[in-house]
């Protein structure tokens, strides 16, 4: 859970609030405190999405309610929950603050998390929500993630799909090229798999 949690933090800290929301909402919690943390963080990211899109109706009450969800969870799993609550309190007092500036970054163990520093599990979990948030077609990314996981689980050395997904998530400059390559290589692998299946029909 922790690695995927960090994926959501990295997305949030990079300003990809919808991706962070979707990643945090997808995690299966290990305990009750985890569930409260994940519910609160996902709702916090949704507050950020709404505020940055100038959807202020009801946002003050929403922010105050999310702060209550995160009450008494200081530094759970290393997340600076108190800092999150401070941002939510600012939004509750003035929802339009998010139109003027981005929310403060979320920190874990005292530091923000960069997309480039994520482990493989976090990158694989974040790839599709990030693609959707950035306006890429998420379908070929989801296919590449499936191939990357299959290669990893089978011990495939030097998997191109692992490399492409990692570049897509962690390297903004390389992202367009990584996306094109994972689409092209995904098409080729899918075609090969269909050809193999046809031999046994």
C-alpha cells in the first residue's frame, strides 16, 4: 500500500490532482486508519480539482468536512496530515484561494515526493490515472501496464514495457516519446499474441 500511496502524493505534488484522487481512491486499505487517510486524501485531491477549476459552490463545506475526516491522523504513514488540514482550513475560509494559487504540496516523512523517484509498483498504479489526467488515451497505457506487470512477474529481463511506463510516469520530457512507443510496441505484441492464438484455433 505504501508505494502506491506515494504515487498519489507524487501526482498531487506535480499538480496532477485528478490522478492523485483516482490513485488514492483505488488503494485497498490495510486498517481502519488507512481507510480514513485514503478517503481523506482522495477527497482533498477532489477539493483541489474543484478549486483549480473554479467550481466553488459548496467547496467551503466540503473542505471543512474533509478536514474532519482527517482529524487525529497526524503523520499517519509518514504523511503530514496536519499540513493537509491547514490547506483545507484555508479553503474552507476562502475557497477561491485555490484559483489564485496551487495547494501546498503533500509531504511524506518531511519531504515532497517526485514522480521520478517512484518505485515500479507506484509507477504502474499511477500510469493510467496520470494518462487520463494529462489528456492521453488511457487504453494503450493500461495495456502497456498489463504487459509490464506480466513481464515483471515472469522475470522478463529488460522489459521494454516496464521502461516505457516508467518513462511515461517519471519523465515529463520523455513522456510523449514513451507514450508513442508503448502504443506501437503494444500493438505489435497484441498482434503477435493474436497470431499465436490463431495457430491453435
